[in-house]
C-alpha cells in the first residue's frame, strides 16, 4: 500500500490566504526596465503571428530558447550558412531545429505535445509563406528593416518587436502600431539587444542578455548582422 502520511488539510475560511505563484507560460526573452523577467509564449492553442524588426542575433536567441522548452523549430531562410552553427547547438544533440529554403517549408504537424515555431528569415520582402500560423504553431517573421511589405505584416501581426530603426522608420512604425510620441522618439536610440515588444494596446521594453552558452555561440547582442 505504500507509506501512510497525514493529509494536508486547509480550513475553508483560510482558503483565501493561499497564494500560488503562477506566472505567464513561455520563454524568458530578457528583462524589463524594472529588472523583472519578460516572458513570451510562442506555444499557444491558437494561431500566433509575431514580427521582429531587428537583427539576426535576437531571432536566433529566441529560436534557441524556444527549442530549449521542447518545441520544434523550422527555419525558413535564404542564408542557411548563418544558421548552421545554431542548428548544430540546439537541442543538445537532438534534432529539434531544421533549416529549409525559402518557400520550401513542409507541413510541420504541430500539436499540444509537439509545438512548433516557424522562423521566417527571408529578407526585406518575405514571400507569402506556405506554412502559416496554426494552433500550437507560431510564426516569427524577421525583417532587418522596413520595406513595402512591412505595413501589411505589422497590421496582421499579434505581436511586433522593434529594435533600433531610423527616425523615418520609427514614424512609420508609430503610425501603424499607434505608439505615443515618446516611444517613437526612443526607437532610433535603442541599444543593441533592446527590443520594444508591442501590440496596439500595450508596450514593453525588453533587454535580451545572453547566457554564457549563448555568448559563446552567438557572440554579443547586435542590431546589424
């Protein structure tokens, strides 16, 4: 029958005093200005589209950290040589990250037990992808800078990350994402590794700081590749 132990009981009138430290579920992508962990959940039961206007370093750090949670990563890129070392390091020897040519990503078969993150590193004008966001399959599109297709991507995204951009680009992002003037003015001055994550109702600055392993693999945070 196994060991017998006294039961842990709590009187009904004390139930309100019981607090459970349950936070957001996802990947720790850095810290906010107050030093609190910033968590981004890519594995969701509904489709999730994110756009990052920024550098390859941040996209690769996000991919590595998401792979560390057990998700599969599909990278669609025209520069596979810049992802090869990341693929080899991801998953601790397990095949959890795969690189595909642009337009050649096959169906990934996502599920609650096998979530997927599709990283689209397809340059300034990414074509419409064959694989879209699905339940348990998020899509992260990396844009190095704004381009004519950027407004459409930003308008349809559930979340947008913006790293350092030019003043003209900051104004354009501000119009699309309804950012206040102080946020628009700050975008051209952001340091390497700092991202403004936003939708049309909320905003949060996040500093992504590499772990020791990430520093050895990716180097220091940088905006320009």
